[in-house]
């Protein structure tokens, strides 16, 4: 490591675990006396709550018509600053989450925001309101000399007549926002501060505290397991690799058994197939976002009462060029004996994940889902707001798409087109790791499909969505945490045969 990079021994790469855990969320029958800002959510029509202190005519005169995302701060009067927040007509959960985020961004100085409950379902509404506030106010600050922000200390949902269900929903919102913040922390952390070994340390510490079984596999253990994909990619790195397995076992008989596989490339230079020195290269500290989302999602399953047994695999290494790096034309043998000719060392994610997919099949779960910042092709096809999903089981793919709709982490299905399968054949090995120049996202998924032994499986490609290209709403600039709440939602609703 360069002497210019100083990583203190006590450096905490995931401060959000502590910060989000310290936020007090609750529901109350009235606006609390210590609230410093109050959101009143309004559409373009309907009654205006008296708490705002303005009527429709006054709002219209101020240019506020209830449009989605529009805010109006109302000065004067005792108590908290009142903020009118537009929701548009009949907002769904995503619209309410967006409105809460608009409120949080309009009062960046607020440490104790409160929101008047709106919507037919107090529990679900309170959840998304708290999510919107906490996700919007996230910032990664441990390396700043001064944070330059006001941390949120408390969020109150004002819910006369529905304090109980609203309080439960608010707590769920805090837990889910905290999980997303954990993923963001890990993905935003610089690569020298978060190596594969340090990622494993975080998993051990956090998993132990959250009721997960955690096992860490070092280089020698990976050699013994025959994990040639992960070991091959690690060949050019000074930092040792790690595979981490996480196990969540619910009380009683599980509703089903789910395996999650996350790509954990701590920094991706491309290896010998070096990436260009452009903005994409600069983002490659986030190439472990898949592993981060698996760790973060699993860390909250016990708190949320998940009935599904879940096993997670974090496949962690960086991908660097050196005299010992993987070369084009090399042939790797992955777990289970499949040989792979390396046509491009920058197609490394599928190599490390192949080992984990084989290990997952050996446990015979009901389904396997992998998540990875895998292909630029998926980003070019779907942009930076929608992730791709492919799989061999339509029911599982549909579950993921539904979970994405509920969490506002949208997925779009691409075809697992078998007519392209011959493009990943190799003349000297069982497979090669790079297909035709076209259809790159599909080629990568076809490669992964070779390692799932026919079990129900789906692949989520988050290459485009892992970083926020256009910050706004509950998505601040930086790494997004996309996929965390999606995986939680999947696990909570998962059950064999359902």
C-alpha cells in the first residue's frame, strides 16, 4: 500500500450500522414537541390539514399545486417548520417514498423531522415514509475531516388513531433503510480501506451480532475446495482472497431454502485486459456491490422475522494486473471440475461466481439467486435506473420482478436465449468466459447457468444501477445500495412451491 494512503487500525468502513441503529423512529398521535420540521403531504386536490396553516388558495398563490416532488416551506409560527410536500394524484408506495425524500432534502438541517401520515395502510405508509427520509439523508462521511451535514436523530410519523401499526411500519422502514445504508457504505469505501480480508472481518463482526452463522475461507481453504475461479482472478493481486458463507436459520420449520450469491470484486482494474482510464474505471470500487447487498440483506432477516432459511456466498477479491495475473488463454478449473478458457480477464465476475454457484447447488436449496455488477452490456441496454434479470425458472424471475416493484428497485427481464449458448464453447476447454461481442449480458448469464445443475435460478445484473448517475430523491450521489431491499423482500415472501 502506498505510504500516502493511511488506514487506521480502528477505521470503521460501515458507520451507518451504528448511525442508523441510533436513530429513534416512532409513531405518535400528535406532533412531538422536539420536532424541528413537519411534512404535510398533499395532492392537487382535497382537504388541507390544519397543521399546515394554509388553505388551497394560499398554496396556489405561492405556486404550490401538489405536484410530485414539489415542496413549499411555510415560515413563521411556533413549533416546527411546516413543509407542504406534493404527492400528485393517488400516490403509490414509491410515490410516498419519493415525497418523504423530497421533504428530507428540503430541510437538510433537520435532525428531528416529523411527517403527517397519509394513505389507507398506516403500517405500509409509515414504512416507506421513514425509508424515504433516511435513504435521502444518507452520506458517506468517515473520511471527511468534517461531516458537513446534520445527522438524523429521530423520525416521527404522526398517526392519530393508528399509532400501533404506524409505529411497527416505521421500525421496519428504519431496518430496511439501515440495510441499504450498509450496502452503500461498503460500496463507497475506497479499495485500500476495504480489502477482501477486511470485508470478511466486517461479515464476521456484523453476522455474529445479527444471528448469522459465518464461515470465512482463506486461500488455502479455497485451494482445498477447488475454487479455481476465485483463485484465478486473485492471481494478480497482493491482497489475499476470501470467500464468506453466511447462514440464516429461522426458528421452527423454514418456509423454504434460498441461496444468494454475491460478486465481491473489491476493485476491478480489468486485470491484464486493463480498463481504460475513464469514469467507469474510477467507479470500480463498487464492483463488490452484489456481495455487499447479500451481506446487508441477510443482516436484517432475523429482525424482520424471516421464515426462509437463507445461505449467502460472498466471493471477494480484487482483479489486478501483475506478473502473476491471469492471462488470456489460461484455463481455469472451477469447483466441480468444469474447465474455463479465459478469453478476457475483465470478464472476471462470472469466474468467481461459478465456484459459489456450484457450492450452492451442493446444498440443494429450493432456489438460487445471484446478484452482480456483471456487464456493461446490461447497463447499455437498460440504463442506470433498471437492472436486468434472467433465469431458468419463470416463477422465480417473476418473484424478483414483483419484489423490485414493491421496493422501487425495478428489474427488466432479458431472455436467457439458448441459441447463443454455442458462443461460449471453447476449442480447448469446456467453456470460455466471453461470448460474442453482441448480447454480452445474455452471454454472461448463459455462462452462469452452466453451474446451477438445473436448480431454479435467477441472475440479477446491477452494473447500471449500482451507482447513482443522476442524484435526486432518496438516491444521493455515490453507490446506490440497489438490490438490498429487493433481496430482503424476496426472502420474506419466499416459500418452496409458492
